[in-house]
C-alpha cells in the first residue's frame, strides 16, 4: 500500500510515465501480432517446401513460365527421382490483384501420380473428403477459403466464372493450405488457359494446338530413400534443360530470410518501448527520489536496510511498467481484433498469441525494473544524516 501511495503522490507525472509504457507495449502488441501471423505462415511454408523439390521453367513464355510434358518425363528419368507430379498453380483472385498476406491459390495437381510431400503426406479434413483423379468439377477447400466464400460441403462455388462442387474442407492449419483450393489438373488447366490472354487466343485460333496439350506451371519432385534432396535438385537443373529447381535447403533459407524482416518489426517495436517508456520511468523515479530525500533519510535512520530501499523503489518502478503493460496490451488486442473483424474471413493479418501477450507483459515489467535500477540504488546509497538535512 505504501508503494501505491508513493506512486500517486504525483498523479499526473505517474500517469504520463505509464502512458509512455503504454505507447511502447501497444506498438509491440500490434506489430508483434502481425509478425506472429506472418511467421506462422512462414513456418508452415518452410515445412511444406522442405518436404519436396519444386521445379519450374526458366523461361517466361506464354506470359508465365510453363513446363511441357516432355520436361516432366525428362525429370522422371533423372537418377534418384522417385515421383514427379506436374501441376498448375495460379491465384484464386484476378491476376495482378494486390492482397495483404498470403493470397488464396488454386492448386491443380495430377492426382494420377501417387506423390506425397514428406512433411505433409496427407491433409486432414474437417468435413467431406479430398478430391480424387476422377473428380472433375469438384474442389477441396482450405478452411479460410471456405469461410471467405461461405460455402459448405455439397454446395457450389463459383471459381473464375465456373461452378464447382465443394467435396471437402480441410482442417485449419494456420498456414498455407488454409488459403488453397485443390482441384483436378484438367480443370485447373482450363482455367489457366482462360485466364491467360495469349493461351486463350491460341485456343480460339487452333483448339488442337500442341502447345495447349498437357501444359503445367510447375512440378513437385520426391526423392528415393537415401538420396540427398539438395544434390538431386542441382542434378535435375543440370540434366534437364530450361528447368529451374528449388532445393529444400534453398527454400528454407529463402523463407528464413523473409522471416527475419518480420522479426525486425518486433525488435523495432521493442526499441520504441525502450526509448519512450524507459526514459519516462527513469525521469519519474529520479524526481521521486529528489522529492523524498528526507523521507529516505528517516527510514534509514530508524533502521531501514539498503535492500529495503532498493526493493521499495524497484517495486514501484515494476508496478508502473506492469500497469502500462496491461493497458498497452489491452489496447493493442482491441485494435488487432478490430482490424481482423474488418477483414474478410481468412484474410486476417494479425494473431495475438499467448507467447506475444506474456512477452509484452514481461517486457514492460522488466523495462520498469531496469529503468528504476539506477534511481533505486542511488536512493539506497543516500547518507542518512545528509538526507535528514534536505529540504
């Protein structure tokens, strides 16, 4: 109670100090929530890309690099390759459309190939089932896409002007699959041709054109047991002309570098808290000591130990940090939830985790203690006689 009384002797000064902590923790919460969401997506992406070798074309013909059936066969003949699954990958929305966060994607895979990603051998479903090689005109949706489009299993969903029946909805993973639409490769090829102006005109002019037969944008490659995936990726790139591969190691590095950016956001937010909140606490505690010098002298004269004085002032500083932390965290959560509620379902870009919340409170309290350390030690070292003479 004495600590609380001391804090509120100068209500305005203490309030302004707490406000400084609030600003820092608020920034840490909002920016940290964005980083948490993006890092979670990155973690899921790293897990997926390291479970396979991704292959694509070096060229950019037809408006976007494509792989021919011939290149697929050449990759299958490379020693060490187990399975090669060609596919079509394209945005679910209009091409060129800017989105915050990871965009929703159409994944058209050749399901006649028994391909399994080593880290994602199968996708768990919330309801329904995964599409098979016989399911033309049907799709399996990631949970975010299903929520965004407000569709359920058995209902129809319009994709790029065409109706598809929803066969299944995947469980929430908080990673990439949540924003994916899985469909038959031939359905995806038709949509891809329709979307690309060059291919669309080519089909109108010559429906049986060789360039339109078995076109793919990419391929997933698995390797045999005992084979080094990274070496195999390089080998494919050398032996199959005009094919570019992304090895698990390189993919992991690329994702890791992107993740560093979001971690720097947290660091920047924390730096704001240190500068704004830290100096506020130091200033408040030093002023408090100068005003209570005589009081400190009396306490030491009647037997108060050095540690008693230090604990008293550190507790006061810690409470300032903790109160500012709770308020800043609460305001940050309110803003984050407000942004997420305004976003379309599945497009939320903020995620407040228990790790972030606890870190923000620990950080705020620790900042208060750290900033109050020097003033507390200074107060404890005051000479009782000189302190009693102070005005």
